[in-house]
C-alpha cells in the first residue's frame, strides 16, 4: 500500500510517500518546509503567517515528494492528512489540499490524529515493537503518557495539567532572550553548563498520579533571573539546571508509569524527543525495550502521519477511509 502523507498542523509544511507491507513500512520520501526562520523573530508561531506559508509550500512539497519517491500518482492508494489537534488555519491548509487531491485523483482520505502520528514515528522503517507498551509524547503543545494494548488502542494514563514540556523549553528560552524554538538552543547551552548551584523545583513529582506540571518551573526561572543581576553571564548554567528539572520530571513519571503498568516496550516521541540527554537518560534508567524515532522524525513530519494511517488501515481496513465531503478539521481533536 502506498500512502501520501500531508502534515500542516503547526509551522512545518510536510509531504511524504510511504510504502507499507504487512508489519513493515518504508519511507520513500519525506519533505519538510520549515517556517522556523519566519517565526523566529516573533519568538513563537504566528497562526495567520503559518497558514499563508502552508498554502504556498504544500503543493510543491507534495509534487517533490512524489517525484523523489519515484512513484506515479495513480500508484498512490490513499491520502493521509493531519486532522488535528493543531492551529485551525494551519490544519485547514492541509485538509483542503487533501480534499482537492482526493476529488481529483479519486483516492480515499485517511484522517490522522497528529499525536498518534508522533507515536507512530517509532514504527517507521523495520522495527519489531512489542505490545503492550507505554508511549511518552513530548511536543510543543502536549506532554502525554499513553498505554497501548495493541495498534491504535490508546488509553491516556497521564498528561500535563498546564504547559507542555516543549512549551517549557520555548518559554524558558524566551525569558533568557534566546531564539525560537527553545529546545535545541537550551540543549546546546546546557552541555556547557553543568552545575549544582542553580536548582529548579520538580512540580508534581510527589503526586501519586502520572500527571505533569511545568508552569511552576517557568515561574521559578522568571524569579531566579529577576533576582540574579549576573544571569546573562550564567546562561549555560541556567540552561543546564532548567533542562535537568524537565528531564527529571519526565523520567520519574515514566518510571512510575512502568511500575503501574507492566509493559514490554517504551516509546518516546514528539519534538522534545530530539533531545539527546533525554533519550540517553530514559534509555539508561527505564530497564525496558526503549525506542525513540530517528531524529528527523521527532519534530513534525508527514512520514509519521502516513505511518499512523497505514496502521490505522491495518486495524480498521476500509473503515479508516473518509470521503472528502465528510472531512473537517478538528483543532482540539483528542487522542482517546
Ligand atoms: O512535535 P513538534 O515538532 O511540534 C508540536 O507538535 O508541538 O515539537 C516542537 C517542540 C518545541 O517546543 C521545541 O522547542 C521542542 O519540540 N524541541 C526540543 C528539541 N528540538 C525540538 N526540545 C528539547 N530538545 C531538543 N533538541
Ligand atoms: Zn507535533
């Protein structure tokens, strides 16, 4: 089965061609047109600008994804597209493109939950992942722990009560006058800032549930910077301690999740999964088959959307297909 994937939920316009056979998927092409440079100067994503950029970028990306994959349009069996969650105007650009192609090519659409896409970034390229499993999704908008008994059977067992982990990176970076997105730059600075003098709280660590909270961490950074007249000279130390707190919270809650739910595998995903310290710390301390996607599939991309769609088809067959007429964006779409 050959699937065209389309992803436009936030600030990356992406198109991918993926081929799936039994329990294996292979990415034939994955094009990402990033808008980071455009949004960088505003310190965050401006929805109106993001939508306009998607409209410009998405069709050329689709054309290139098809030619790079060396497939013909008529070989494509289905069009997978992100339905939500995300920015409504950004999602619309992808959904309307998918609808138009579906009408023109007479191919079905498989709508995909963006978060499900992140989970399935772990299933790209041959891998034998055993169920049941726990997946930690850490992105700019979400921090969720899920339990999966089998493909596309998802139960949320923990989530953030306020900010997401990626948001903590982005807002922390903004406070330290660093650029957007904050994650990669804080990670880089943190590597040179190991110290024990600056300490941040670990909210919710004592709570018995599997929920997270990151807004107190952000507030603590705000007050520590305000008190410290020399903070600009210690930016690497602040980055290190701030990142340590984020990783510590993610690790401890993941450990608690594993002890509450006996599973065979643990899957990390989402933009924050690009962080090498987080990957190493989880892999070392979880004592479980640990999986994280290739770095290029951690941040938003269409290959993960096509991969989730392939397994949705494997699970539901034709029921996974939607007619273009009945398809609508769902900016607040829930994972379960
Ligand atoms: O999954 P994603 O691309 O978009 C959403 O669905 O939100 O995640 C973007 C988030 C941003 O908050 C960004 O700061 C964070 O992922 N991120 C990182 C790293 N690379 C991206 N966070 C920590 N370390 C990184 N290396
Ligand atoms: Zn995402």
